[in-house]
C-alpha cells in the first residue's frame, strides 16, 4: 500500500497504543476536538484495550481460515482514540494479524487526519469508525471493507438514534458496551471470518466486498 490510498501517518498496534497513552498523560486525545468528555472516553478505552489484549482468543473457524490464507493483505483501519467501538474492535484485528504469520499487516490511521478517504475510497457521508479497508499487498488494490461495528452493536446504535428523546447517551453507551462484554468478540470474529472467506474465494480480485 505505497500510495493509492494516500493515507497519512500510519501506526502499528504497539505504536498506536503508545500514542494514546502519551496523549492521555498530557491530558489529550486524538483529533482536533479536545474536551473533558473525549478525554474521559480515551482513558476508559485504554482499560478496555488492556483487558481485551489479555482475554481475546481467536476461535477455531477463524484460526483455520487465517492459516490457509493465500492472499497477503494490509488491513488499514480508520480510528480515533476516544471511540469506544475502536477500543472494542481494534485489539481483535491485532490478534488476527498476529495469528496470520505475516499474511495480514495491521495499520491504524487517524480518521480526522485522512478526511479524503471517506470520499475517495469509502464513499460514505457517515464517518463511522472503526472502518476497515482491506488492501491486497501485491496489487495495492482495495479488495474489501468492513465497518463500523458488528451488526448487533449496530442495531443498538440505530435504536438509540431513533429514540434519542427517550434513551440517554449514557444508557446507550451502557447497553452497547454491555453487549460487547457479553459477546466476547464472537460476533466480530464470525463477521471477519465471512469476509476473509469471501476474499479467498475471489482470490483477492480487485472487487469491493462491502459489508
């Protein structure tokens, strides 16, 4: 992925975690908007990622798919440190990349630093993160996308959006992250397994496989 996406300032997972920790030590978060609320979210997200780093176990179906992958890929993830969904999902991407024996390279990009990607590649007016762009390493072509949360979590978000007058943001956040905790990344792993399987069947052709 040497230029087609024109993404700025990539981070591997370790350097991303260091960046977030450093910003929190300075009382900051990522992005141009700085607020106490976003800072508090970022601190909480560090705890979430710490927990997931210790507890995620890749299921057997996904593990078998990864071991049989023929297509080498770059997983470019649009993210921000204050995003709770990013904290729940990106550690899973990292576990998958680590299990791939080098077939998947995970790179994290700050969404606010790369606004053109939403128009040129993702083509969505809704800048929902995390958003995964899968790039074939050999051709440098975008071959798939996934975003921005597992479908049950997406339904929780849509239900809140439709009932903002009766469901508070704090109640929405509680329901969402309770779901993540109870699901233990099972749904996310299943959705990613479907994506990887579809890409392998198509032999990583230059076709978009939208979620």
